[in-house]
C-alpha cells in the first residue's frame, strides 16, 4: 500500500512538474520576443497593372528577398513542398512527434544521422537564427518552433518560410529565386522548376546556379523530381492531357538547369524610386502602369534624346493617362537614369516647372463658364503694362483685335492676362488645385497675372490631371498610380461640360503655329486636341493633349535651368506628344459621337459675325455659335454703329438737324480707344465714323469714359535707385474717339488729350485718386496705391 501511495505521489508530482513546465513554456513563448529577423524589411517590388514585376529593390540588408503569401505561389509547388519536407505541417504544433520517432528509429537502424525530423517551422527558425548543428541547438529550435506556432497562424508561418528559404548567396525566398533563376514569378512553375526550387535550399552553397555547381544541381533536381513523382506530388499535366510519371521525369531531365542568375527587373526606375518614397509602408506596389505603354513611351523618349542632346536639351519626362478612368499608364522621369552629369536620377514627372502657355485652356474654359468671353468674341491683343509687368507674345508682335478662339489657338498672351484679371488669380488657382495641382504656394497674393502665361510651376503629372479633366466632361479625376485597395474619390466639378467641349474644339484646330512641321507631311493622329507651352527664356518646352483613349504630357528642358533656343514647345515637345498619342491610340479618324454632338448645357445663339456679341440692327452679317445656357451673351455689338450721314458733306447728322439735308444711313465699324491708341503708335489709322455736322447732335449714348489703366486694384511698386520719371504710369480710358478727356490726380489737372491718346503720370508714394472727365462732364475715378519697394 505504501509503495502504491509513493507511486501515485510520484506520478502526481511528475504531472505537476509537467504542468508547471508547460505553464513556464507558454509564458516564455509569449514573453520572449520572436526572432528579430522575422521582421526584417523585404525587397520592395513595383508591379505593372497585370502583376508582372516591373522593378525590384534590394532589401535593406542587401538581400533579394520578396515578401509573399501562399496565394501568390503555384499550388503545385506548395503541394510538392509539403510532401517533401513536412507532410503534417497543418496538424503538428511546430514539432512533429511522429517524424521525431521515425527519424530516431531510422538513425539508430543505420548507425548514423540520416534524418533530422525538422518541420518547416523548425527550418524557418534555422533560417532566422542560424546555430551550430548540435543537440542543444535542436532543443532551442524546437522551442522557437513551438513559439512561432503559438504566436503565428499556419498561413503566416508558411509565408515566412516562403520568404526566407535560402537559395544561395544573397537570394532568399521562392519569389526572388523564381525571378532570378527563371525570369518569372512563382505563380506558375513547371515540374522542372518546382524540383529545382526544392532541391537548392537543401544545400544552397553547393547547388546555387553557377557553372561549377551544374552537375550537383542537375543530379539533386532529378532526384527530387523522382521522389515527388513516387509520392504523386508533382503535376503530370492538365486533366485532358496528363503524362505518365516516367514521361514527366524524362521531361525534367531534358530541361536545362539554370546556370546563372538573371537580372532582377529594373524597369521604370524613376517611377519605382518615387513611388517607394510615396508609399514607404508597402512592400509590394501594384501600380496602374501598363507594361506595353511604359516601354513604348520610354523608347520614344530615348530615340528623341539622340536628336535633342546635341541641341542642348538633356532632360525630359512624359506621362500617359487613361483619359476615361484616370489611371496612369506610363511614367518616364528622364532620358537616362544613369546620366549623372545631367541629373539623370531626378524624377522629372514630379518636378515643378514653368508651364508657359499650357494652362491657357483652363483659363479659356473658365472665361466661357463665367460668360466673360465667347469663343467668337473679339478681344484686344495690344501692349499693356501692370506695374513692372509688361506681357509680350512669343514672337514679340501684337495683332490688335482677335477672336478669343484664335487667341487660344495662336497662344497669344495679352488676351489671357486680361482674362485672368477678370476671372481672378485666386479663383484660377483654386480651380487648378481642384484638378490635383498641389505644387502651388498657399499664401494668397503670392502669384500675379503672369500665372496666365507660365508665372507658376507645376509638375508634368499635375498638368496631366488638368488635361484629363479637360478631355472628359469637365470634372477633375484623382489620378491613380497604385492599387492600394482604397476607393477612388468622386470626380470634382472643374468646368462645365460645355466649356470643356468648346475648349477642346478650339484646341483641335490644325492651322496653328504650334502644329509640328513634321506632321504637316506625315499627318496627324486621329482626333487629337493639344496645347504647347514654352517658358520664359526658353528653359522649358511642353506639349499636352488627348487622343481618343489617352491623355499625354511631355516636358523637355534642363534641370540646371540652362536655356536652349530649341526649347520651344512646338518644335521639340509637340512632335513627341503626337508620336506618343499615335503610337498608343487606335487607328482611324472618325470623330466619336460624344465629340461631334455638343453637351446639353450648350445652346446655339445668333451673334454678330464680326464681333461675336449679340447683333444689333447695324450688324450686316450674323452667324450661329454655341454658348453656355447660363452664360448667354447679353452685351450688344459695340463695334458696328449706324450713323445718319449728310450725303453732301459726309458728316453725321442728328434728328434735330436733318431738315433740308439729303441723308442716308450708313454702318461704320468703330474700334475701342485702346486699340486706336496702339494703332496710332504703330503709325496706322482706321477709318472712323464721321464727326457731327456743325450744330448737330448725334444723339449717341451718354456713357462715361471707362478707365483702362491703371487697372482696378492695381498697386504700383517703385524700384529703388530708378528715377521717378522712368517709372511713369500710363493713364488710359475707353471713350468715343471724338471725345476730349481731362485727367486729374488728387484733384490737380494733369493733362487734357483725345480719347485715343495716352497720358503719363510720374508716381509718388501714397494713395492717389485718379479721375477722368470728358468734354460732356461725364467722369470716372479710380484709387491707385503706390509703394516703395524695400
């Protein structure tokens, strides 16, 4: 009895000890940190939209190691792996007791170590924490394996194994091995490739694919294939065409084993470097880039660089976007990533540069939306000065009165500076920001009227967003570069569909100075609307536009800001844009119905054929034009004037002095006083309506003269060290040509002159009241602030 009690007590004590040991083990497993290398950052992989690796970076520890999961690996490989290395992986707790017992029996029977009973989890521990192959190490590995199984799911353990399994030198993981051994991912593997990927980790240093290891690698691969076929763990082919195991083995033996590593993908280096910085927490970047589109655009820029570099143009960038979805299909950041002399690694598509005239279409569309201009309305293209800012056209010449659509197609500067003054700089900038432009300074008042002609900076990628909105229904879409699982924001109202349609119509005109000369011979890609831009001093050349499917932007220049006379949008960037759109776009030239038919927010109205304003009874010709339903022009034509004329004298007569005269009604064209002043300075004059006959009153409208210069809200900044008489301010007003105007500054008469003459005033610091009065006593006034620049 006593002996039985002692046995029971011993068993209880042993059980208690085991329980205590188990408790201690569990506590230790939860309290001790997991192997540090388990959290080692992997290689970052940038993929094309179809999952093809585009660019692989070395991991921070200088290894090629790609994070993966079982879902991304060929299921046939996984079945073979488990059959060969760990049949009970999904049922054991990290250590397989049955495998331990089998290995012990086999080792005792053979008298030497022939089996180690290591599970995949224990092998993973050795990968993460290499140790000498001793019994003590085996105990530690077993504990670590149990710890991993306790803390991680089976799927996580398997994913870690697939990431860290060694393949010789600095190649780790199945994905990295498949890319470097075979040149493709591990998603689809042949029987020979599966056997190779299972054979190398058993002895990586002696089976790594180099010439001296060739015989050992082939022998080990074939033996692995034989064992897998015996275990029915190697695919025999599709169900409808399965081969016999012997045939599969013969096929494996006939397959040439890899003898050297293939280079890892290094496509689109600028996009890869930039996106890795934008998404530092994503080890795998599934982009929207299209492999074919990317390589086509890269080739076109590379070919063009051979002609451009001798002309002093060393940098270029291009962006291509799916105009319907807003997916970025190609990003080229420079001609040559490895051109250290000319900043080859600078990411051109994300570098802000002056766009020149490339933003005029947005301003044009905004003017149409607000009813400030019509596509057929006449606008002034004459010199004007805004303080120290005096806009000029690219060729240095002015054209007087031009149609607004023509001003856009000819890229005239002055009409758009004046339009920006009416639209408002801050409103213009807010619309740009709504289209995704984030490079702009945020301080109000930072930009001035030069923003209309390149006085701001934005990136090619941002400009692409502007043109994607223009190409669609006037709604700005958030450009998508990475498939990160987030939902895309709804498009933001940018301009109306009608304004966008009218702008595209103006940008589709082919008889333009920025139409590439080469295309006059080779033809134009189907259904393209485009705009070019050249920054001040010939430092940037741009071309942006859309075809039926794509929107593209091309920038050329030098990152050291050195100029070149060849940096002209029409000469250097536009041919590249057209080549890209033609190379990517569909064949044919039919205009789609969406482009041929105007949007519902447009209506057709009758206007004066000459001026584009509502016709008066004096307008001899009329035409129909499309306008926004909410911005129908209301101003009558100011240019045609019907005058009752004394036939004998040719002078104008009024109702009170017609008696006794033979008169007739004639139509005259009158131009604004600002235009007449400019013509006078060019020593040119226009025919003018006749002056009133003596004693006659024409009965014209009694409109007060309108001050044109200085502009409303204008501030004059005096430049230190420059004589005051060299900083004179022009005073100009709009009035009938026969009127005499008197100009007063702070109540003192400055000068009297005809309406089509300019008066100059020497400014002094302070706030001044400018007043003009005509010979009928009608007046206008304006407040002008003059400051000294410090």
